[in-house]
């Protein structure tokens, strides 16, 4: 398994979802999306029923990718926080570790300061979860031993022969 590929099990998704729900409640935001830098939605919390979260995830990742180039042109390695302000809704985006983006959508019932505070706390906790996942993946998945892989390969060979 490469460093760029992490397997997130249901237990970790539950921890992530709990973290996002707590952040939304504290910040009084509408919803949150956790997206990988390739634009894949990892999970979401809050009122997302009216959003095309798949398209939004891809666009958020694209926004961060283009902003990384802008940062490089002005002498920065990367901008870790982005903010878009609309008439009704606003989006706060921040990096979580080196592979994910936390996007929080909120309206005027709260402030950017509250969202930034809770998003930063949430990102720190999410970073710990991802560090644990990275450690687990570099140690190898406990159920996917070489013996298991060989056995599975043999079974597949039996199925597809003849």
C-alpha cells in the first residue's frame, strides 16, 4: 500500500463524523465536508441534502490545487486556509494534515472567527486520526497478510481456470 492510499474503516468514519458534528454544533455552522486532495468525499455532516456533495468535493480540491500554485508564485509553499464569502452562505476551507480538506459551510448566524476556531480544533483532532491511520497502513493491515494474499490468489486462479 502506498503512502497516498489509506483505508478508512467504519470505526474511524464514526470518530470523524462525531468530530465534525461536534465542530458544527460549536461553530453553529450548516454543514461540513471532509474531502481528500484528489476530490473524493470522505464524509459529510450537517444539512447537505440540497448540495451536490460529489461535485462540491471535486471543486474544493481543485480550488486548493490552484491556490497552491498561487501561493508558490508569491513565495509561499501553500495557503492552509481559504475563505469564500457569499451573500447568504460562506465556505471556510482548511487543510487537515497533508492529504485532506475540511470545508465548513455557514451563514450569518455565526462568524468567521467562530468557524475558524472550531475548524482548527477539529482539524487537529482529525490530524490525529489520520496519523493513526497512516501508522496502521505503514505497519500493514492486520487481516491482509502475505499468507492471506497467496491464498486469495490461489482461489482466484481456481475460479478462473477452465
